[in-house]
């Protein structure tokens, strides 16, 4: 019975994959014909099946960009960039899309030692750092055992130095792994989708308006109360916006 279920699951997933591939080609054809709204509909149909890829998000963002849909284009470029952070085409197009936004928000640069640590941590994902740490564990164990079982003084010395170095690098990898984990945990970006959003000083409609944001602006969501989200800008300003005004980027 289990084998039958596995076979049916495989056939179903294969069928969905094949259907998505056909939809993707149709959407691309519609895009090339200048039928951007119809292309968006096809791309959205693929997303509804749970399919996610940098190419899908990139093409969807391009279609929205052609229609001057500022927030959706930036939103999907951001999602594409998350999956393919080194893709030059995505970086180039998202820069053009950001030029359409109204808000000009200063970025407070990080300086000093914290900037260096963050830069190194972001070189790899948490999983990648964890794999590096596991690799150093194996190196340490092998070299530690070699230290006890080899007879040559030179080989013992080399094994001892190697095991010590592996242990040191293990702790370094663990440090960056957990630092990356904390960075990712705190990272909760979102895009303003409302054409104009009133940012309040408190999470209620009667509170004082602090400032306004416009569609396409990227923010960090740092708190959530009922139907309000507390946001933080790159210039360190904070405030509360209605949940319906923003769309989280980490939602898949």
C-alpha cells in the first residue's frame, strides 16, 4: 500500500512539475508579446502550486515593472534576489525599480568591527556555516586519533597542530553560524504596498501620525500587535503601519 502511495505521489508531483513548465513557457511567450497582465496571471498560477524559483520571481517582477506596478515589481525582485543573491540581472533591474519609488530614505552605514563580523557572516548561509563546522569536527577527530596512533615524533607534532587548528576553526565556524542565525532571525523585511501609508506613533488609528511612506519602500518589521506592524527604516526611524499596507518578504 505504501508503495502505491509513493508512486501516486511521484506521478502527481511530476504532473504538477510538467504543468508548471508549460505554464512558465506560456507566461514567457505572453511577456514577449507585450501581454504583461496575462503573463502575470500565468506566473501567479505557478506560485499557487507552491513553486518558487529565482527565474519565476524575476520574470514576474519584470512583468509588473512593465506595467509600472512599483510595489509588486520590487517585492518580486527582492524575492528573486534572496534566492539568487549574486545574479547581476536581478541587481540591475531592482535598481531601476527602486528609482520609481517616492521615498528617499538615508541608509546609516555600519562601521567598525561589527560591520566586518556581519560581512563575514553573510558570506554563507547558516546551513553552510554549520556544514563547515561539521567538517572541522571530522578533521579534529581524525587528527586527534592520528596523534595517538602514529609513532613518528614529526607526525605526532603535525597531528597535534592540525587537531588544535581544526578545533580553533570549529569554534570560529560555530561563532559565524550562530551570528548568521541571529541576523536571519532578526531580518524580517517587507515592502509597502499601499500607495501611501500613514505611519503612526502607536498601534491605533487615533495615535499621532509620525510620517508617511509610499509604495515600494522596503522596511523591517520588528513587532506585530493586532492589525498593526511596527516598522523600522534604514535611517533608524520607527513607527506603526496597518498590516494591510505591507507585505512580508519572508512569506513563501
